[in-house]
């Protein structure tokens, strides 16, 4: 495919990604403006509100400053201005998935670098327009963050999708040259492929288990969640909007659940702790989904820390299979397996750190400025647990069972037997292995 076409398609992908995200946000807000606010609705605030949610979903911190009318109504002046940085990762997940797909398509066309720069340019231009047109006195952003962070999130996703696709399928360019260099130096190519596969399986397994545990907690705590809905005294439209907002935070809640499973847990306010060891909470916001937060401890819950270990073992099994499939030389060499084990632990720890950064932040003034998991403890816990699990599968000895040879040559198999001295001294005679009978002479009767 021509590079110009790849650039245009990548630009179109960036436009659709931004427009799609804004449309998903604007639709329920418009319904709220029409049916909830009615004649009192301020339509000039619809676009800034939509952009504010879009910014929050793309990891941009917001600064909220309440109007003077609310301060006069009794809100403390200290609580009138606060940061809001806990991202609804549902929107960020949409951005990442869309970007990875766009980058992979550009790589299949043989121009992933072109696709990356086109996506960076268009997403940066759109982020700039949104940032300059959406600032209000109530909700504001730091201008450079509102421009750079959404564009970087999408462009990096395009870059990752392009590089992964080029690594798997080749690009007749820099990626193939890099792989050729690794192959000439030994098993570097195999280690990178095995590490990538092992980490992908491990992270997918941990995330899947986190989603299942979260769903189970919501199901078990259904009564508390319904009670919080009723305490909020919202109508049908308000309940729908609140539910949609909580759905946008499902990936964020999965990150919290992963941190709980790994051991460090998470916080809902400064000084609070929610972990398998115990739960120590003060006053928390009346958000219905927070009714699923466990309020009791049990020593047996510490066993959930074995889940990341099992996920690391599963990833190690896949990684070892990949090493055996692509490594030349001894299939059970120790050095590539040791390097792969350590690399899996490090990359998994970095992935956990990224999850913690994205899944934590502030949701209000005072103690609500500290919500979510801590980066260091989660990264350390996941790294150590994945290291243990991966080491079990990658560093364990592999028995090689050689089938017995049924040939008469015994242990030599099909290898020729060296001639002995007696054989060399014996005259070379060609023997006929078929016996012949003498032919009787013909007689005439």
C-alpha cells in the first residue's frame, strides 16, 4: 500500500477515535440536559462538560473550582477547589485498543512509521482544538497536559501496535534488521519473543482473574449497592447516568482488584487500606459500586496471592514452549531460560506500575486526594510473584526421553559400525543370499 494512503487511513483512524469518544460521552449528557435539566439547562456548558469527561478518560488531571453560590450554601472554602485525577479507564482502554489496531494495520501495509507520525500529528491537532475550546471557570486543565497526554496515549498505542505487528510479520526495514542482528548474536530474538509471549499471557491471566473477582464481589454485595442507589435519591435518568459512569470506571476497579489480589491493596482516602489482611476505612463517598468493598478480613484470603504466582507459571509455560520452538542448539539451555524469567518479572512489574499510575488519583478535597493502589508496592508484589511462578516452569529441569532403537545395531542406531581388525583382514567376498538348486541335465527318451 502506498505510504500516502497509509498516512490518510491513520489520520482517519485518529479522527474517528476522538470523535467516537466524544460522542459516547455527549450522548448521555445530552439526555441529561434535555430530560433532567429541561428549561433550566445551560447548553453552553454541554461541550465543556463533554470535553472534561473526555480529558479525564484520557488521563488528563482536572482542576475543579466550585462556584461562589455553592460556597455560600455551606461548602467549606478549603473544599471548594480540588484536583480530580482518577481516570475512568474505560475511555483510555478504548483509545489504546483503537490505536493498537490502527498501528497493526499500518504495519501490515509496510509503513508503520508513517502511520505513527500521521496519528501523532492528527491526534495532537485534535487535542489542541479541544483544549483551547473547553476551559471553564469550574473545570480547567493545564494546557500542555490537555494537549500532550491524549495525543501521546493514542500515538504510543499506534506505535506499540505497529512494532508488535512488524516484529511478528516482518517489515523489510529496521525491525527485520534488528532481528537479524539479534539472531547473529545468539538467542536474543528467542528471549524477546518468549518474554513478550509470557508477559502477555501472565498479564491477561491476572486481569481476567481480577475481572472475575470484581464481578463476584459486586454480585455478593448487591444489597449494599442497591441501598446506596436508594440513599442517593435519584430518579431513573440519574440512576442511568450514575450506572454509565460506574461502567466507565470498571477497568479502574479491575486495577484495584488486581492490587488487592497481589497483596498491597488500595486506598479510598488518605490513611485507609483495603487488602486481604484487613480493611481500614473511614467515611467514603456514597458511590454505589463502593458497596462491593470488603469490610472484613480473613487469614485464608492471603492465599489469593497465589493467583499471580499461578499466572506467572502459566506465562512461563508458554515462554518455555516458545524458547524450545525457536532456539537453535541445545533445547534445554539454561541461560536463555534464566534471562527470560528475569525479563518476565521486570516487564510484569513495569506493567503493574503502569496500571497503578493509571488507576490511582484524586476524587475530591482533603483525604480524597489519595485513592487507588500505590505504585511501588504493587509493582514489587507483582514482580516477585511472577518471578516465582515463572521460575517454577522455566527453570525446572526438562527430561528428554529418547526412544529405544529396535535396529540390530543396538545403541548405535543407524550409525555404521566401525570395522574390526578381523573384518579388515578377511578377504572381501560377495555372497549370494539366495540358495540355488542344481539343474539336472536334459536327456532324450
